[in-house]
């Protein structure tokens, strides 16, 4: 069975070979989606044609196929030169194809097999009993926290990750009616691209359990933690009652997140999701693409086996090296797919960096750069050119010292 027609697959593989990338992950696409999800026999060319005919901007099937390949493997899509965030990733041909093949059953009645299958798969990847598809990372956290309960964000004192000591300094214990006892500890991982180590989480979780406090993880980018080699999804998820994981950041699906937890908690979460308007009827439209994102971008097993994320970390390391080789400094270590440039270290500024990047056809937000799997070699070369210009400008006196820097801050909110 093939998901792509042969010409498209050939284009995709040739493209990957040209870029010097491993073609292994792309070949695995041939086996997606699983027959269990498909009510009708696969006829790829026919399906590509029917999708093609609904898109008036495409003039020929060939162009359609080339464009599909170009939005992904060739790294020529709209995300290719966008270093602002991994939320910029665009759906792949495999995802669009999976959407065409999806089931159209009702998820409020829990009948949509594509969605049920995705939930069961991610529950198993994370070592949890159950899972619940939600529309966004925010909804995942809201549903989880309303399922468990809530308090404001706190900043790590070591500048990297929250420790048990940080938590102890904030937590409210006891049942005094005049106080507001802590019911849930919520940790974001990665936080600004930085990993909270397993050992610290184990300590915090032990403390929480001793004090009858529930644990939630904003794991929008927990996939990145795993891809960095810091532990498996099972390793991390075991210390939390609920974990929310995003499909639409580094994994590249167009929409959606998932909450995993015990069966009773997910049953409760289903109520909360419905109460905040998240009951989807034809959910297969979004869960089909999310499944491709998990299998192909993250990988097939709980350690991200065969996935594409590791390459994005290597790219982040390359970007860091390009910067530091020119004398630049980073604000925090590069551990996953984020690089925090200390722009002042090259006497530059956020507006100047944005301006130079724009001239090079790149989109950046400022001091934070996020790499994702649709960033290609050309993007890195262009970014290197921008860094060189910044280094050359250092000491020219063109900058007035008012650098308009923003502080590094939690990714939630302005910096998504
Ligand atoms: C760590 C983290 N959690 C949650 C969210 C919110 O996700 P969404 O935009 O899907 O609501 C973001 C957004 O980027 C995020 O970075």
C-alpha cells in the first residue's frame, strides 16, 4: 500500500537525497495510515486527483504533486525561512492525504475511530491509561487544570528549570480556612526550550504526592525533551497525573493537542472539554493529520524512534555554533530546538536583527530562534550571513546602545 502516488514519492525521495538527508523516515510514510483507519481501499492516484480537482489554483496533477512535496520535504514551504516558532510548520502531503482518508464519525459520541485510535496510541506512547484529543495547547492545559484544579506561573531561580526548592518556597500546604492550599503543581517542559531533568521531576512529584497535590505537565514540547535523549515519554509522564502534548508545534500538524492521564481523569476531562466548547463532531479531519505528525515527525515509539526531531536539535546546535564562532553569546544553553541569542554580545539589537533577517528573506522574532523540521540548509546559510553582518557591524558605532531587548520570558502568551 502506498500513501503517495509513485511520482510524488520519487520526487520526495530525490529531494531528500539532494539535501543529503536520510530518506528512511520518508520511506516509512508508505505504510501510513494504517488500514484499520481506512474504510475504503486505497487508490492514491484517484484520491490525489479528487483533492486536486477541488483546488482551483492547481493546474495539473504534476504541479499539485510537486507543490505537496515542496511544502515539506524540499523545505520550500511557507515555514522554510521562518525561525519565529515551530508553530509555523505546515501540513505535509501525508497529512493531507490522511485527512482525505479519514473517518467522519462523531467524537462527542466517541465513535470516530481515527480519533479513538490516535488517543489510544498516544496513551500507550506515554504509558497512561487514557487520552483526550483537544483543539489546542491552551485547551489542553485548561481542560487538565480544570480537571485537577489551579495557581500563577513562577520563574525558576536557577534560570533554567523549576526545582523542588522553588516549589517549596511557593506552595501553600494545610487546610487552614484562611489560606488557599495548593492542589496542583503544573510544570512546563521544555520551558523556553530547556529541559527540566527527570530527577528533579521525580523529587517534585514525590513531594506533591506526600502532600496530596496533583501534578500536571504542560508538555507542548515534551516530544523535544524525549528527542534530546533525556528520557522516554513513559519516563516523564509517570510523574504526572495529566500531561498535555501539542501536535501543532514541532510535530507540524495543523491543529490539536492531547491530554493523557488515568481513565477516571480522562472521563472527567471529557466533561470539562465539552463544557468549554471542545466537543468535536467530525474530529477525524484533525486527528488524521495529528496521527501522521506523531508517527512521522516524532517517531513510532515512546523514544521517538525513527522520528525527525533530532535533526532539528542538531540544526539548533549549528546555529548556536555559527553565532558563538563570531563572538556572540547565548543567554541559556541550547538543549533542544531553541536558541536564545544575547544580541548585545555582538552590540546588536532586536530591531536590527529583524531588519537584517528580513533582508535575507527570513522571519525572526528577536533574540529567540526556534528551529523546526521544515527549516532547510538554505535557511541556515542565510542566517549565517545575517550573523556575519551583525558581527561586521559590531564596533562600527551605528548602534546607539538602546537595543530594545525583551527579557527572556515564558513561552506562554506573546512568545508562542
Ligand atoms: C509551552 C506552551 N504551552 C501551551 C501553548 C499554547 O498552545 P496553543 O497555541 O495550541 O493554544 C504554547 C504555545 O506556543 C506553548 O508554547
